[in-house]
C-alpha cells in the first residue's frame, strides 16, 4: 500500500471498508477494522492521498521507514528524533491525541510522515499514563504558558510511545478531522 495507489487496486487488496466518511476539501476516508489494527485510507478522485494505521493489540508492532529514511519501531520508541514539521494536540471528554508530522527527506514527492498517540489505540508503554502527559501538555497550551508548553511538549515526545503512524500528502488538520472519537470507534467497531 502506497500513497498514489488507485482506490480500485486497494479495494481488490483489502476488500471494502466498514465505514466511509467525507471530509472537507472532497477528501474521503475509508476505515478498515481488523483485529490487530484500524486502517484509515484517505483518497480524493480515486487516488490514495494518505493512510494512517492505528495498532490495537500488543503484538502488532510494525517497523516502518521514517521521514529521514531510518527505521521507526512502532511501540518500541518515542516520537521522531528530530522536531516535527507540524503537530497538534487535543484533550477532551471525547478524544485525546497528540500527532506530529515530518516532511520526507526526499522533497520531490511532497510526502509527510505522521506519528501520534490516540486514546483508543494500544497503549505500548504501560509503565506511564500517556493520557496524563497529553492532557498536561494540552492544558499548558490552552493556558498559553510558553515556558510550560516547551517543557510539556518535550515530556510528551520523550515519554509517550506513538500508537499510530502513517504517510501522506495531507496537512494534519485533515488527518485529525478523520480521527474517530472513542464513542464512534466503539459504535462502529
């Protein structure tokens, strides 16, 4: 599966999705639930623009290439080594997440790599309360405390193990719009 694949090809490979949503800017998201993961496939005009994989079990720990063409061990390490190109964080009653993106080392293809933590994905680091780190960071952003923002962002990036990853041509605003709340995740799957 790659960004740029046709939807027809991926439908042959994966079958049809359980859920489809239409987002702003004509982007369609298809959700494929499997026992070990949730795949979110983003497309526009029958072409894949991005995908996100959210592991749901401990034994699903893929090794992927990151933005710097190095190996990234999902579930075994914290966020990308270098600072993100862009990031977003939300902590509410309905959803908690931290996500960051980095541009690919090879700029010709305009790809970004995504890594994040969401409250309904598998919690790889059971020694800490990852939701607490995300909440504290979000709270410092809301309170507009620049000094605490820097400290709390470092804490998230060094303590929280990403439980989702992806690749695409989309801005984070579109990716985060597609993240399901925990309520909808349980309702659909």
